[in-house]
C-alpha cells in the first residue's frame, strides 16, 4: 500500500461528503444502489435454508370469500389442500403440556423461515391459490407437518401438526438487510385441538377424554362444492382438468376417526349414577339424556 498522494490541503468537505454536497451522488439508504448486494443476500438466505433446513409437508387452507358465509364471516367446510413439500429452516420451542378446561393441551410453538422465491416455485403449476382468490404466499390457518421429526417416534406416534398463526415479511434488520425482502417468517402453534377436512391428525395422540370418540366427524365433502364456483351454465370453473380430478380423489370423502381406546363414558356414568331421570320422572328438562 502506498501513501496518499493528495495533500490534505486539497481535501474539502464537498468532495469528502458527496452525499451531503451532491445529493444525487449519495444515498446509503437507497435500495437501487445495492442491487448486487441484495442479490447476494437473497442467494445467501436461499443457500442457508437449503443447507440447514428440513422438508415439511405444507397444507393450504382453501378459504374462499365467494364460498364463505359472509354473515358469519367463515367458510367452515373449506378443506385443506396438500401436502406440498417445502424446505424450511425450523426453530422449535417445545413447551409443557398444561391441563386446560377440556383436557390436556400441548402448547408447542414453532418458527419457520421460507425463502420467498422457493415458496412461490413450489406452487408453480398448482392453481389452488388462484382458484380460491388467494395470493401464492403462506397465510394464517395454513397447516404443516414436521415430517422429519416424526419418522421414529415411539408408540406409533406420527409427526406433530401445526397451524400457522402469523406470517410476516418485514422485521427490520433480521429479515431485511439492505431493505430487501428475501424470506417469510412464520409462527405456528401445535394443532391438536381441531380436526379439519384434508388435514391429517396425529397418529396415536391419545389422551383421556369424556366423549365416545375424539377426532373427525363422519362426513362426505365434495371438492367440487367447496373449491370451485359454478358459472352461469352450471359448470365448474377450473384451469386444469387433470388437477381437478386429482384433487377430487383426495377430498372425495372425509372419514371419521377411530373410537377412543378405553370404555369409560362420563355421559353413561352420569345417567346411571347421578341424574337417573327414569326414577320418579325427576327430569325437569325432559328426556334430554
């Protein structure tokens, strides 16, 4: 390295601080000045997720504004579509299992990171988002299964299921160096409190409960009725007939869950030992049992 050749007397604030004296030459917070650097960050996030991430099974909640009951603001029979395999970086927080009013409820939480372009590419050629008026991006109420963590669980258990609670693309410095947008940050909660069409429940996740069974009610849900809108001619709109047939096979019937593994029934015990309304006609509300 040589010595500086410009005498100090020749240096002026105008040519040292160009961003102050020549605004068009500066701009450290101008994203257009860092396109190459942002490309490096984008490829870096993609490489980190591909190298240190795991493949999960992702399920899209097919909520559709046109098919929803807008009076109640819900689409209760919208089935899940999936699985689609996506690679994600996982931060898993295993919490205790607290006793709630209606039984034991595991409160596991998890944070995922998806590369934005990789997520979009995973659904290229699949029209499930477009057919339901959604953008190709993760959203709350989507679900996923931590497949790699459930390969050899004891007792025949399967991988844990989760439901997405929050999706963000901006979080200051951690997610957006040089003001770029490269990844989705997703938070989720353990999903064992509900049973939805098209989304598998965890195998052998058996706990004590009072009713005769726990799980999916017996039903038959047609994908044609739930995912596709009828046009004026009564035909169903779709962009890919092969995809329609494939999805129809997946969601043609939603089977019920197996009965519980022990015989005790609190309703029967209550009828026999506590509220025996057959004796002297003691039921003041009628035979609701």
